[in-house]
C-alpha cells in the first residue's frame, strides 16, 4: 500500500532534521555537550589553551587543535568562542506526552524567535523545574550556538520540544490535565491569582513574542489569559524576564 503524501513528507522532514548539524561554542557550552551522552557529537575544534581549560574526557570525538589566530569554524562574526567549538546534531527528547506526563509545569512559546531569549528561558525553566519548553517548528528559535551559550548548559538538560502545530500541542496538554494560562498584558486577572484558583493542576504557561504577543488562535486555545501586574502604567518585561517571573509565581503557588 502506497504511503500518503503527508506521511512521506513528514518522514523526509525527520530525515533532513536528523542530518542537520550546527556548532556549539564557548567553554561552558562545549563542556556540557561533551558530558552529555545523548548528544551526537561529530567534531571538536579547540585551541591548545582551551583544551586544557575544558579538562574533560573528549571520548571518541575527533579533536582538531587549531591556531587561535585562524579559528577554522564557520561562526557568526562576533561570536565569543573562547577557543572551543563542537559540531553536533540536535537532541531528540522524544514525544511530548512522554516528557510532560509526569510534570507539573510547562512553558510554551508562540513565535519567540530570538535565540538569546529562548536560551534564557531554557535556563529559567531548568531552575524552576519545568518539564519542557515547547515551541512550533516554524517561527521559533532552533538549536544554535548562540542559544546554547545563553542557556549556559541548560540546552543539554532541559527538554526543548519543537512541534508541528502549537495549538494542537496545547490541546494535547489540556487532555493530559494541564490548565493553559496565556500571558497577556491586557488581561484582567493576575497570574498568581489564576494559578491559585487552579491549585493541584499542572500548568502550561504560554508566552508570545515581544510586540505582537500571542496569536489569535493561541489566545483562543488558552483556558485563561493572565497578566503580570506592574507598579505603574508604563514599561513591559522582556519575554525571557516575563517567563522567569511567571515560572517563579506559579512554582511558589504550587509549593504553598
């Protein structure tokens, strides 16, 4: 029986994603990648000084000691590599239901494309014990060296799931018992009160990109829109700062 076109395209997309590689850079990111047995590592490029500073077992990864004046890695200009870079493939965390079934807290990102913001959110998610950070496959930040460097090691430990359709993933979490709280500065109820009202249920925090915020479909799929209260009628939080505040507020309610 011939496979449907959509199945063929999905399989092709998975094979293409599995074949893609990228470079992690900086001593911290490279050290954590080397220590992660789940990370598929292809090539390590280091200066002699950086190799001494890494002070970790490089295992079976091919090592190339490079001249610091001619670092042979295709990084963006201005990337602070500290003399260390490693070529890797993206991590495969497995299906959403397996990752989130035992969790109590999840972060969902709607069109957050800045790798520095996503890296900072991954770091906060790890600190506050989120089961996963979930983003759409398109219009989101993929795993990159810049994201990994900002995440400061969290990329190797904190599940970052990129899904085909964010609204479908939200519905899946709802079916697993999660309450979906979308952050919106114009909402009437504050986040802490909403989290308290849903005490005992796992929470998915849904955050949108700075400026446009949550898309209409995302808003409609949320169970409730909530806000982080401000002291005055001015200013706003960067999305990564908002995520950290929201994670803290919900975690505090869960533990009280």
